[in-house]
C-alpha cells in the first residue's frame, strides 16, 4: 500500500494546526525548534525579511530558514500581508518566537522602531528574478540606509541602477549566489580522500522539501550529544544563516561544481577536525530541473545519505504535472549512481496530521528497512541514533572520551 494518499480537505497544512499531542510529552518538549537568532549567538546586525505571499510556503524557504535559525542576523520581522499580525514561529512550527509578521515595509519599520541594518529578500522563486514592485521596494530600503542581502540568481551589483544606489546611499549589496571569478573556481582534485571522517549528505525527493532544515537540526543534535559535527552548506539560505563552509552550488558552472563541493568539505575538515561532516543537499537526483544532487554526491563521495521525503506531496512543488518519486525509487537511484548507502529517511510533514506522520514513519521503516523520523516533530535523539547505527565508530569515540 502506498503511503501517499489524497489529503482530506478538512486537514489543514501542519503549520496551521494546533501542536500535536504525544502520548509521551517529553518527545514534544525535546523537539528542536532550531535556535532562534535572539537566543543562540545573539547577532547584532538587525534585519527584516521580505516574503510577500510566500512565508511558510516552499518559495519562502529563505525566510522560513532565517526565522528558525540565524547566526548572522537578528530577525526583527517578516513582511507578508497574507499573514500579517501573526507570530512567525507560530505559523511555521506552532512555537511563538516573538518575530512578528508585518503587513508591508512601512509596518515593519514601525515595528522595528527605527531603521534596521539589513533588508533580506526572503523569497526563492523559480524565476530567480525581482518583479518591478520588488525592485522599487529594494531601492526604497537602500534609500533609507539599509544594506541588501539578495539570494536570487539576479545579481543586483551588476545592475547599474542598484550599483549607483549603493554608492549614493553608502550601503552594500550582498549577492549571495554570485560565485567567485572563474579563474578562482576549483575543479575536482581527489583531495576528498584526505577527509577521514564520515561524510553524510542530506538529500531529498524534491526541491524545497526541508533538506537544509533537517541538516541543520542533525548537525546541532550531534554536537549536543558530544559529537563534533560541521555543516557544509550548498545553498543561499544556509550561507545567509551563517554557515562557515559552503557555496551556492546552483550558480556555479557545472564544470566546477564537484570541485567546489569537494573543496568546501576539505576546508571544513582541515579547519574544524570534526568527527562527522553533514552536507546539505539541493533538488533531487531524480528531479528533471534541479540536478545539484549529482555534484553533491560526486564531490563529497558521501559515505551515507539521509533522504528527506514529503508523503503529503503528490507532485513536485514547482512542476504540478510531475508525480513525486517514492522513497524506494530515489534510494535505488542514489545507491546505483554513487558508492554510498541511504542510512535513514526523514519526513516533511506538510499536509499531514501527527497521526499520519507516525503511520508514515512506521510504514517506511518496515518497507525500506531503515530508521525514519521527522526532524521537526520528533526528538532529535532519533537523528543521532540514525547516525550511530550507520557509523558505530562515531559513537565509539564518545565512549573513549567518557
């Protein structure tokens, strides 16, 4: 029996439901709400995020990620008129975090009580371009003295209008996806063999499915357990959040993609000497349009893969005529394409009740013969156990240090 079934119309998206009720209350209490920017590293750079019409939706993944976790920016508010007046944490994860959702730019400025340092464009549309209205809004923010963080494929520093505005108003534009000059890009060298700790890639069956969120929670959970883990980011959101290692892979010419992934992992290994390296995935190996997983698998030579899947999705999120792959078919493709092993499955619970999530976990574990969990609604210890089961030497290091 397929676990993917039509969702009854009365079932709301998970982010709009009341918190799930667990038989064991400690599971809910232990669930990681990824450290909020106001409680983790206390960044001093303040920011508002523009995410009109897309917060808590797939194309709002940059804003979603920053609301959950940011090491670089103190997020003051999110702009989305469709959810104005709500708490951003409550909308995303049913956990208030005191980050308000504002009606418009003026409302966000009023809530801030002054001019924030930074304006972050928090939408990741498939077009990768600003609309005319959004161009005007970014220019307005610059005129007020706000720096711009842009994660789109459209590089604002290359636009004469934005370049002139940055000089006029003495502000900076950070084009996160803009790669270094081609002469400085790195090709695959084989140095990945020098990385002696396990490398685990978090891949998925679709884009915007939660790979970065799961990778972030897994990295944090391993560190909390005493295992030194480092995350290598491969997308713009992770870099904006403050990842120390990584690249925006989908903006790099394909000739250099594997090499840039390899080089980022080698840098993380040499710089941190970790027990394990977690690599954020992009797209899906089976995806007809988003193929970055190819380079992640080749460049990382991953020892293991955690696969993220959304049972409540019937079709790919940006391609409504393309049916979602099954976890079994994606696992077969991954393990055929690369010398690696899928060590566990993680669930994206959109369009699912907590009961459906539990049923999916049970059925997939039986069907696939690997552990399964939901990184956002189950204890992070389940992710750690998933890694320990696949790589017992990591757990052994904890015992040696005890």
